[in-house]
C-alpha cells in the first residue's frame, strides 16, 4: 500500500444514512487508492425521522458491521468509526449524553438546519440557488438574520462541545456570498467570521477541510 501522500478521510456517509455505497465498498476503494486511514461518520439520529439521517434502531448494526470490517482489514488500513451529529437546539446536539455513551472514535459537529421565523426547521445545507429560495420563502429575504442565526448556532454548539471535528465550518460563507455579492467585503461580516474562528481556535476542536469539489 502506498502511503506516500498519507491520504485520509473521516467524513463519509454510507448506506446507513444518505451515502451511496456500503461500508465494504468504501474500504476497498480506499485501500486501492492508497489511503492510510478512513473513517465513517453517518448522520446521527435526530429527534424526528428524516431521509438523510440514521435511526436509533440501526445503530447497533452500524457499529457491529464496522467492527467486523475493522478486524477483516486489520493491517491493511486504519479504520475508525464516528457520527456526524447536528446541533438543532439545547435538546438535540453533539453534547447529548446518549451520543457520549456510544463507543465512537470521533464525532463531527455540524449545523445543517435552522428554524425559520415560524419555528419550522429548514435545511440550509444546499446548493446556492436552493439557498436563495429558502431565504426568500422562509426568512422574508432577510439574509443578515439567517447569517447571524447560523453562526449563533455554530457558537452554541462549540460551547457545548461533545465533538472533535467542526463540519464544513464555512458552509454559510459560500451560500451567503452567492446570495449577496460583496458580502465578504462588508466589515460586520468580516468581524463576525473572525470572532467565530477565534472561538474555534480557543476551543481546540479541529476544522474540517472539505475537498469534495476539489479537482486535481
């Protein structure tokens, strides 16, 4: 196995949530591509069912299958298991005791959803055109409100802890700048983001560098 580039990936969704392949397939491709380590991080269960998160009743199978594959490929690749856990509110976030009790190697903390002005949760982890529709439909076009709410949720999640890696920390950065050209040059936004990353540095958590759209 060629480990010259020390290829790793710890953000991976298999068929246990919204992934497109089973764990075994990911491992085989990782080994063939020379990865030194690989981690699975299925979307953790929420307080309500979705079409992109795991359910609690499949958690035992998820962990059992991982452990079986880890033994099978011992010596060929380092395998670790975790979850990507959403911050939704004080009752549903990475710090919750039910997640802390699981035998996991790591956790990713992420914000994918925000409550709109009627309290309905909407998914803001989407392409820029869909994001524009959501801001206009659910937030009356108030982009500043959405930005502040997003970073407020991120900050609350960081303060509560319970995770090792901060997932796609700049997701709002991209979508909001597509919604309003010139946003990145606005002093208030620049300060907001700098304060946010200072807090991340103080917390000691790792920041994910997401390379899924990177072209070699």
